[in-house]
C-alpha cells in the first residue's frame, strides 16, 4: 500500500468547534454558532474524503481569557496518542487565539504529521515556517478583533437569506396584521405620528397621552405608556429593516411594507438613545425652558427649576432657576427665559447666522445614498468572502473601516434631519409667532443648538446696580461664525429690522 493510498483511505479527522461566551448574544445564537461550525466542518471533512472519528466542542469558553478548554485538551490527547491524522476547525481562531496555545498545538501535531484544515482559512500547513507564520498572523488578528464583531458579521451573512421574512415572536406587531406583513392603516398612521412627533421634539409622555386620547391601544390591547411608545418607535421593522440578535442587518430588507423612511427611523433612534434626553424629557412632560441648558457659572452644575417660598407673609413665591448642586446661583425664571429666547431669535434673524445655518446647494450632502453604497460594498465583500476570494481577516479589515464610516453617517443623517427643524425657523414669516407655537422641547433643542448659557454669580451688594443680562454668559455654539461680539451686539439691542424690534418687544426681560 502506497502512502498516498493509505492516507486517502484511512485519514481520521477530529472536528473541533468552539464559541466564546459573549454576554451580548443570546443563548440561541450561541448554540447556533457551534451547530453551524460543526456542519461546515463535517462538509469540509467529507469534501476532503476524511473519516470523522471524533468531534470536540467547547461552548461558552473564551480561549482569549486563557481558561481551560476541556474538549480542546481532550483533542490534543488524541493527537498525542496518534489517533488523529487531521484536525478540522471552522477557523484557526477556533483552535487557538493565543500565540502560546498555537505553539503547544504545533508541538503536539508535528511528530504525528497531523494536518490542520479550516473551513474559512483553508489548509493551514503548520509543518513549514511560512504556514506557521500565517497561522500566527491569523491568530493575532483574531486576538485583536473583538469576537463579537466577527460573530455579528457572520450571523448577518448567514441569516441574510432567511430573515428577510416577517419574524413574529410572541404577539402581533403594532401597525401590521397577524401575518406581520399587511399594514393596518390606522395603526400605521399612529407609528408615523410617533416618529414625526419624536423628531419634532415632543415628549414621549405626551405622545402616549395623544394616542390614548385617540382611543388607540397597543397590539395587546393596553393603554400606551412611555415604555410602549418607545418600544414601538424604536422597532427597525417600522422602516422595513431587519433585526437579528439585537443588531440591525444592514442591507437586508423585510418583506413587509415599511411605515417610515430609514432616515426618519434612524433619527428617532438617535434621539431616543441620546443620554441627554433621558434625564430631561423622557417620561415626564417638559414644563420649563432652561433646566439643564442653563448651567451654574460658579460650579458648572446644571441649573434646575425651583420655587422659592418667602417666609415674609404676603410676599409671593418666586419661580427661579438655581444651581442644582449648591446655592451658587439663583435667577428669576421668567427673566432668564425671556433673555435667552430673545438672543435665540435675534440669532435666527441675524444675516451672518442665517448664512451659516442655511443649507448649501439645495439639500446638502446625500448621506443616505452614501450609506446605501457602503451597504452594497459590504455585500460585495461578503460575496467575495463566500467565493473564497478574500480571507475572513481581509474581509474584516475592510468591513471595519466601512462600518466605522457608516456609524459616522448615521450621526450625520440624524443631525441633518434635526438641523432641519432649526432651518425651518429661518423660513417662517413671523418668527415670534412661530416660536410661540413650538413645543417646549423643540424650543429647547433650538436653544441648545445655538448657544450655551451660564448663570454667573452676582457679588454681594451688586444687585441694585447691574443689568440682568450682565451676569448671564451666553456663548455661541456655532463656531462657524467665529464672532464673539455678535451676542454682545444683540444684547445691546443694536437693531436693524422691524422683526428684531418685534422680538425685543415680545421678550423684554
Ligand atoms: Zn453651582
């Protein structure tokens, strides 16, 4: 019997599969990962004409952490005992992610001429220096890349074909029929309303109240709460996007009819995920203009709204903003509201400011198209990876850059849509009236995007001699202007137009 014949007839293979414990992934996904690895490895073994004599699976144990992998060690024992000719793994990073592990592995395999084949990186020839180097490089890439990222990408590729379908788990998705595909017009209208209202800056609580007021109920027949509005508004399926394992699958479109545009949906996500929003507007309706916007000029803490009750009988209570941390500063609410509003509106009227805020060349950059293009490129990468043109590590390197750009784009898309609310204010004929009709939360957004407000302490005995605005420090957010004198000019009432005079009259401090 020649060596070749002997090898082809009786090469015994051991399959090794492993998936690390990733807290952010569900149990279901984990099991699936190992199952897929095993299936792919069995296929490979068959293609290579190997006889699988053993399968070793380490689940939920990260090789990276350096903890023991009992099945891996059992496999090495088999290798050492000469009972295995070929090790089949999904990728080299399944076998060893640490260089010292790789060295030990080579040590065991070499004396018995044990070969290593992987589904993704092909034959890893550890008998040559080059092969060992390749294995080391692959290993070090695996070490660097977060496993979560890799798994997410793989899951996305694999599930792509399957998850384009409606995925109904426990109950009917609000907005669609039981099949999850057909729109229920009234409910779809409500989803659109939620999305629009959130972008406009309405509070979630007020949206819930509106929906309940219209007699609408959730798909489980319950009244709307802040929680359920948030949940429904943040569903990717609203925009026809598919979510798998907590991740939106880029480039996958659901079979169902979308209710809102992708850019609107992404804007809603960015608004609702904004940590600033969580403290200011989530849950309760906003009642005051400047809490959290006006900052204490002494200690830097945000100012809060408060009522100061006077002990002297007959003296009315005073509504104020005060330092939320200490007793640094206290200022009259109405006066500060008026001053800040006046400055905001004067800025919106200012020619220089208008130029800076105005969209350039029509609608501005088309980030959404660029985002689509990146999705296509990722698809192409995935296809190249599927054909074996690129290795996994090459695909990972390329896709990491693309995904990073995509994240930037998501932010830009959100800013663009939100900036639109500010630009809307530039085109209204009567600014004072338009302002008064804005919801409080949207006024806050406009102010926030224009300036920072610091309430400065007033020295003792100074109260009678100073003007209110002299101890409010307003700084323009928009450094496009590079004009620090602008607010000073505005505060000094250097007026040029009727509109400006109207603003001053309406919001005299
Ligand atoms: Zn303070």
